[in-house]
C-alpha cells in the first residue's frame, strides 16, 4: 500500500498518472478499430506527421490539437495523392509522407527557440505535465472517447464491411475520415505521455492484445482499455521506483503484456493452441489404437 | 405501369484507359431472379458497383424501382451479399452482430437496437435456419452458412433488391440447394435478386432469367436458352460445358474461367 501511495504525494506524479490513464484508455479504444482495419501503419504515419503541426501551433500560440489536425489531414491527403497518381504503392507512400513530415517537424524544432519544451513532444514528458497540459489532454481525450463510443457501431461496420455501409446509405468515406480525425486528436493526447515516437505503440498494442483474447468486438472495447490503463499505471510506478524513462516504461509494459497474452491466451495463444493440437493428436492416437 | 426493379440504361464505365462497361443495358422486373454470367473481368463487379451507386458511370443511368441508386440506398432497399474473399472471417463479430448490421439504416444516431430490431434479426436468422448458430463467431460457420448469414442480413434489412456476388463459391452441393430454395422463397415474396457468377451449373434451378455479360449485355433471356453451349461458345469462344467430350475422364464442370470445379 505504501508503495502505491508514496508517489501520489507529489503533484507531478498525480498529474502524470491521470494523463497517462486517460491517454491509455482513449488510444486503446481507438486501437481496436485500427488493428482490425489494418491501419496500424496509418496510425504510425499520422502520429508522426502531426509533429510539424504541433510545433507550428506552439510557435503561433494556437492549440496543439488544431495544428495536429491540420497536419494529419495534409498527411492523409498526400498519402492518397501519391498512391493514386503514381505507381508507388501505399506502404511506400505512407513511409515517404510521414517520415518527410516528421523530419520537417524536427527541422522546425531545431530553428525554434525554447528547444527543451519541444523536444518533449518527441519523447514525451510525462513527469513534466503542467496543469494547462492536463486540461488540454482531458478535453481532447474526453471528446475523442465520447465520439468513439457513440459511433462505435458505425465504425465497426465500416471496418468490417464498407460496401454494406454504402448499400444502406451511410458514407464509408465520411466514416473513414471520422476515424482519421479521431486518430489525429488521439495522437495529440498521447504525445504528452509517451511522445511522438512511441504513440504508435499505444495505438496498436492494446487492440492487438485484446484481439487475441476475445471473439467479440464489444468485449475488445472493454478489454483493450483496461489492459492499457493497468499497463500504463504499472509502467509509471515501475519508472518511479527503477528511475527509468517513464514513457518508454509504459510502452515496454504494454509490450510485455502482449507477449504474455500471445503465448498464453487460452484460445489464440501459441502455447494454448499447441497444447490443444497435441491433445487432439493423442486422442486420435488412442481412438485408433 | 410499375417501374422495373432494376433499370440499367446504356451504362459506360472506364477505369483509366480500360473500358469495363460499354453501353450496358439491363431491365429486370420485380420479384425475378437473374443470373449475371461472365468471365472475370467481364464487368460483373463493375455493374454491381454501378447499381449500388459506388461508381458513377461515365454515361447512362441507373434506376432502382424508379429511384436513383442513392435514394434507394437511403430507403434501405438494396441488400448486398459479398464475395467470400472480400470478407475478413477473423473479424470478432457473432452471426447475430452481422445480421444486426442490416438494421442500422432503421436505427438512430448510435444504432442502438430496439425490440423491433431484435425481433427482425431473430426472424431473419430463423428464416435462413441459423438460429442455433447466432452466437458463433462468423468465421466458425461452414461456407454455405456464411452465405446464409449475409442473406439474413439483407432480410433483416428489409431489402427489396438483393445483389449476391458469387454466392456458390466454396459452397457444397447441399448448401447450394438450401441457398437456392431460400432465394426462390424470397423472390416469391417479391424480392428482386441479381446473382453474379461464373459458375454455370447452378443457374437453371435458381434463375428465372440469365444475362451474358462481356462489357456489354450480349444476351438476356431464359437460362436454358442463354446457357445453350452454342450461345456460350459464340460469346466466349470456348465450349464451357464440354458436351462434345463424353469420354472425358475428368469429372466436374468447367467454369467460364476454364477452372475445373469438382463436385
């Protein structure tokens, strides 16, 4: 108990825990759709491509979210243009666009005074979350979360069968755009905690982990955020006591949990399925003997 | 005079330089089952996409029950049964979840299911005899059951026009008969059904009429006439039914692609 309570004596730790828990939950919910649509690379791309937007927003004093949304849109548009109007395939288009925009962001950081602040965007600055940061993360996180939950059935339909969505009069393009917009918002939320480089982990690992544990999408939407939140809080406590980088520790914890689930999940796990196979073989051998 | 269920007038579609449909014309009366026959690349999927309004034709018009495709979609009249290979069978949804997706057009902003929605889904599941499998993950069904699950989605939707893309691919003989019976029942209830296939042997039992497609509609008539070997030969330049080879050692039928299908 003492171990859990001690860090809470520091305000910065409380803020770090609240921010991380929130970011972890929102990212995890979104990740359920990303892993099923096959948009993991897109999540990677958008979360990197928002960097110049965030830096520019910092320079002109606009909200980070606005800059991030604009650059997410630019990134997605550029990816689409390169893919559709040249012989370059989508994965290459994504790689070209996001790394170029990310580099632009790094260049902008290098020419902007007050470098320390902006470098935190890249690797996260969990323990330096200020009260205004916290409020921004809270607002964006709650907005993204509420929209995701309210529109979860449409988004799942879009992920599963966009043609049917079209056939019943919904617009798959609009649903796709909504999901990308929410991806941009969520990226900004997660920037604070783990930084641009590691956001993608929070956008993929929880959904992938939950996918190995259940055959029901509605349950994924519960399992993913719970795992993600628990891992994130555990990661922060670990980083407090081991004196390691907090954002990286959060991601590392999620990765370890994924590995455990991958090996031991009852139905999808590597060991579980191997055992079941061996059991079936043995039963078959007995039956023929 | 009632308007035709599906009216396609002189529709032309290009993909870049490639012409997928060339002044294709098709009129289908309500409550009929029509088999759309053609090789891969003959424009079958393009015609489907035009009818559903996913592609705007370069020329020509499409009407569903006298309405524009977008109007017909909004009213929930168009049901679609996808080709097996277009579906992610690992997707974590139950059979019931998939059928419920047919109701989304009838539901509010968050697509919360009402009692009526649940009743419609149960009824549709019973109709296709998948009631006992409602809780299964969709990938855990047999080939024929998978198709029936998507037909149930169209039934729950209340579709008056149904488009089925290769409904007999990967389906065994018995399931094929079940699906055929089910579609005939739906047609006798007034549903208009367009079935795309390059598998010929199932058509005469299923369809009221058949269409030969090769970028344009080459022939439209009763299946036994359209599927005459000489017509197919004329249209495709090969003898698809191999009737001249009674001593052929290999059992099975050739599809229009020249692939051999064993039964």
